[in-house]
C-alpha cells in the first residue's frame, strides 16, 4: 500500500509514525490522524488517508471528524473550568442552579454525581418524540422530570447520551452560555483547539464523513450485546433514546452537525485532543497557551470516583469527575493517574500526568469493539511509551 502520511514527527518518536502507517495495513482504516504532546510540546502530528468513503478527498491538516463520546472529556473540562472560577460547585446540588431538576426526588443529586455517572439518569423511560435529540429544551426538561433508575450515588452506569444534556445544562445555568459557546471561550480559545460542539456550515467542507461501522473480531458480545438487543433494557434505552440516534448515518447529516449534543457530536482532530490532554498532563497549561486549570484542579479532575460493575455497560468501568479511567473494558495509557475519554468510532484522547503526555487519535472509519477497546489503539499507545 502506497500510503502518504502528512504532518510532522520528531525523530525520537518515529516508532509512532511506523505504528500509524501499520494500522492502515492491518485494519480497514479509511482516514485518521494521531497527535502526541510531550511535556507541553507537540512531538507528533500526523494524518493520512481519506475523509470520504469514496476515497476522493484526502485527509488534511485541518480535517475534523465526529469524535463521538470523546466529546465528553471536553465537556468535563468545561465544568472543571467553571468550578475553578467559583461559578460552579461540584459538590453542590444540581437543583441549586437548575431548580426544575429537583423533581422526582432528585433534590439532593450532586453535580459531581452527574460527572461520575452515578446520578441514576442514563436514559429516559419514555421514548421522546422524533427530533427530540436536536431539541435542547425538550431533552433537558425530560431529564429534569425523570426519576432516577437507582439511588443516586449508590452505583454507577454510563450516561452515554444523557451526560451531555445534564452536564451541559448545568454549564449553561452556571455560565449563562450554551456548552458550545463556553467551550470556545474557556477551553478551545485559550488552548488553541480546533474542537466544536455544534458546527457551522463553514466547516462542512473539512468534516470527514463517517461510514457505516465495521465489526472487529473482538466486537461487542456477551451480556452487553444481548441487553442492547432488548429494547426494554436499560442498556438499550441508554444508547437508542431518542430514536434519532439510530437513524442510518445521522452523524453525517447537517442537522446533527449543527446541533449541540454534548455527549457525542463534538467535532475535532487529533491535534485538538492531544493539546487539550497535553495541557492537563502538564499542570493545566501548554508552553504556548494560557492556563485552563490549576494543578490542584487537574488532580481533582482525575481522581477516581466510580468503580465496579456498570449498570449500563454490564462490565467493570471506572470514572473520575467526567473522565473515563483505564480498565479492561477500555484500556489506554500506562500511568496510574491516566485519564481521558474514548469515542464509539475509535477516537481517543487521554492524559498521563506522570509521563507528561497528551494523546489524540481520530479516525473516521468506525470499528465496533468490545472489551480491550479499539484494535487500532494498542500499537499507537505502545509506540508512544516506547519513545519516552
């Protein structure tokens, strides 16, 4: 395969380039980018392949793609930035800023419980009407009225879709701005990140198409797959309500790109994820940017809050305040304080403060993966650590 890889790579990190090229040989990779920030400096920034299924539009240095749940890391950082400003209390009741949320016995639910997936609101019991995914008021009002599926704080379960509306509404109430606008102001601007929640038409020409998912040999199976196929299960409800989520190719539609769906429709490139997590791995700042968090706030953000059987994923999972922590289900990084967030399509961003690295990987060909994470991650991650 004659693969053209663009970008730059510090000679000391040449094995990362080799691993990136190898992924295009070993897997059904279409287009992708990988970026590494080490000790506050970008040392790898590479891209290759195509941003369309027809293979007519090469992936460029300014290409962005839907990173699915990797969006959650950016949303979490927004919440922590607000907390550091004193505008949001992470251990305060959600209802303190969102009074309607107190309905159905939720008056004592804490902001921190939204962030660590223990609030008991991973789904809506009633199927929302078609189009609800794109209606912020409809989704937040439905969640404010919903009764928790378990006693908040007693256990945890991945809030796959609801996380974005819940934390996003808290951000809106505390800052006076929608999450997309606050992200631009408090995170993307200071760190120089090409990351967006809700994209304008001016970006359409550089957004990579996301083709249908390809199953991998280690694809989803077992308890999760069985539960997902049962439309009455909590797992199924968490991933398929509103029904707009299961419309074929919905992520490529202009309506989905324009909307703010903060758990799953962020658009970014690997450079943005690596720089964001590179700052968090470097005490909250990169060498050429403003500080977004203090070292103390970074430590609070990465501390484990939830661990054990996940009521939605039906496997062991770990979360800090808004970030996923490595586990057998989704392994990434090596350090004991590594934190970040993967996305369903294979996107991954993480910080390892002990190694001083921020990592970003953004493909457009989604590969269904089960325990162990995306099959394209291991070679890239091993190569990064081998170069340190």
